[in-house]
C-alpha cells in the first residue's frame, strides 16, 4: 500500500468516528410516554425491551426520528411474556 492509500483510509476512519459522536450528542434525553400523547414519528430507529427475559410489565424504550429528522427517545410500559411459561 502506498502512503496516499493509508492516508485516505485514516481520514475516512477519523471523519467516520466524528460523525458517530455528533449523532450521539444530538440524541434528546429520554421522555416518558403518557397515554394519548402525540408523537411525531417518521422512522423508528430502535426498540429496546426485555421481553425475552421478563414476565409482566417492563419499561421499553423507542428511539425514533421525527418528520424533521430530529432524533427522540421515549420510554413506555410494555407487557412482556417471554419468560412467563418457563416451567412448562
């Protein structure tokens, strides 16, 4: 590999990591969802829950982008059934 190739790879890696940090800084704090609350959801980015390891009401979290592309995170109660029938 030539020096130019290595320099290009290094620059791509550095700038790529910089954009990840900027995205992490732009995420809003987690808000609690209340029944009937309007959410402007354009795209769901991720859902975090404990359905596989719990039985009953658990707190789940949804990360999403609104219609303007701004990231948001909301937590809500969800009923998990993943571990309800472990005994047979």
